[in-house]
C-alpha cells in the first residue's frame, strides 16, 4: 500500500488566529508647496489678530497710524507671490481660499468663546471681548479685503508672467503687490473704520498702510528673489 503522509498539525501559537494585515500608509509628497501654504495661512491668522490694535507713531512732525497686522501681513503677499510664480494661479487660489476658510473658522471660534458663560474666577472677559471679540463688520471688511486683494495679486502676477515669461520678475512682484494691496487696504479701511474713527484717521490709515505694505515688498525684493529661486530649484516639476 502506498505510504500516506501524516497530517501536519497547525502550530499552537497560530492555530485559529486571523492573518494580520500589514500596516499601510499614504505616501507623503514632500514638496515646498505645503510649507509655503501653511506659513501663508499662519501669517494670515496672526495678522488678523494683530490688526485689532491701532498703532500710532510719529515720523518727525508727521503722525502715522497703522494696525498691528502690518507686521506680518505684507509677508502673506510675498508668499502669495511665491505660490503664483512657481505653482500658477489655480494653486495660489487654492491656498488663498483655504486661508479665507480658516479665518472665518477662527472668527467663529472666537465668537463662541466670547458668548460662552465665563467662570466666576475668570476676570478677563472684558479684555477678551475688547481684543478678540468678533465685530461682524470688521470680520467682513477683513475677509473681503483679503480675498479680493490676494486674488488680484496672484492674477496680475500670472498675467504679467504669461506676457513676459521668466524675465522681469521684479515687475510682476511689485506690480501685483501695487494692485492687490491697494484693493485690500481700501476695502478694509473703508468698511471697517467708517463711522468708527474720523475720516482723516481713515485716510491716514489707508495711505500709511498702503505705502508701508508696498515699501516692505520693495525692500524685501532681494529676499523674494532668493525664495522664488530656491523653491524653483527644488521643485522637479518646474520647467523654465
């Protein structure tokens, strides 16, 4: 009779145990776009909080008034220039809309915290409302100015680049800022401060803020050149 192979008993430690699936992860696209996008949105949120304070300084006999957002907000235009220059209008628009959505969310969170009943031990409710309290007209002015200004900034830059190609980077960096910041500053100052502060103060805010932001862009032009060149070199998909 032919020999019959004995049955192999399952190993005690694996008998009846389900097969373990291997852990899976999505691939991370480690490109500069994500870093610039996060920095853009972060600078925007910080600027919106800082803008709740008016700062007054004197330049000789000339009094100047600007809001606290002036420290970081011009950098959002530099980062917006990088996004539009390297990745195009659609990619820049995606980040701009993301920043718009996050700003609305931040305002909603501040409003919910503001109206939530304070614990008796909390003594800073009035201070919280004064600094972070949501005033609908200021939120609307800030969001509308930001959205129109940033979209114009990116659109103008891309249109100039489509006409001139890689040449004259300085022209599209400055030209887009001149258009975008003008729309942003006029919309915000007009909607936010009309009826709140005297008209001369509004005009001072508008002119000083606009001149300051454009000046910052011009002064930081070498930095913008360096950042744009650095990002282009590290993006394999970028084609001159």
